[in-house]
């Protein structure tokens, strides 16, 4: 330790302490960053499939679903170490908000059609599951999002309103309009996928199906 002529601790000590403290902070930051990367990579490996399923239900397109998931993960990463609630809930909210932004910008990458184009592995299903997806694709984007969140993702009206940044009343009205469209959809009418007995709860894809 260096002492000056007056008997006080010299500048060397202060500089040394500051340097040591700075090095410790850098080491801790690097350690936290490494732990954050590992946590994020583990999350992506474990939860990408269900998240991609949600993205597909919203976009009804394989490529757009992948873009939506990748965009949402990229947006989530900078805040990853500060997420205090469920990481998956956070990413899902980012995904729904991103999708909402797309439709609010009057994105026209899709249009309702009676004959849907061929898709990839998501259309490997047959029967009512395929018909429900076709019917969902014909719904307006906001109505589709409400149905997906309420009946495929088991979100409450309040949670759906929060995710879509709208009122509970809007969720109720959009749900009512969407269900009315689904009840008269010709493919669902033929397959009885939506019947009077379960008209308020559209059938879900079978267990194990990628939805």
C-alpha cells in the first residue's frame, strides 16, 4: 500500500480499488450475460414448437408463422434478463402484439379465399382439424386472433383483451361475430365441427396434432 507524506492513503489505493471493483462488475456482467444466453437458448429449444403452433394459427401461413416467431424472439431477447413473470407468457404477448401491428399496418400478405393454397407440414392433418383451420383462415385477422387466444390458447377474456390491447367488450363482440361466421361456414356445417351443442366452443385439433 502506498502512503503519501501526510500519512493518508495515496491515489494508488483509490485507483486500485476502483479498478478491482470495475473488473468484478465486468466479470459479473459477463457471467449474467452467459447465463441469460443459456436460459434463452434452452427456452427456444423447449418451447419453439408450441410457439410456432400459435404463430401458425394466427397467420395461417408457414413462412409467416416462422417470421412471426423469429421476430418475436428477437424482440424478447434484449429484455430476457429482466423478465420477472413467465418467459413464455412474455414471448406470447410479444407475438400477439407483433401480429396485431402487422394487421394494423394494413398488411395484405393474405386474403380470404374459398380455396386455400397448399401448405407444408401443418396441413398433414385430415378431417375436422383441417376444416377448422380452413375456416379460421377465412376469418378477419382480429376475429381469428380472438378465437385462437380464447379457445386454442385457453386465455380468459381479460387476458385476451390485455394481449390484444383492447377492451373486454371488444373481445366479446369479436368473439360473437367470429362464432357466428364459423357456424355458417360451409365446411364446418358439412363436418358438424361446430354444432348447436358446442357452438360456443369450436373444436380443437386432436391431441398430439401440431395445430
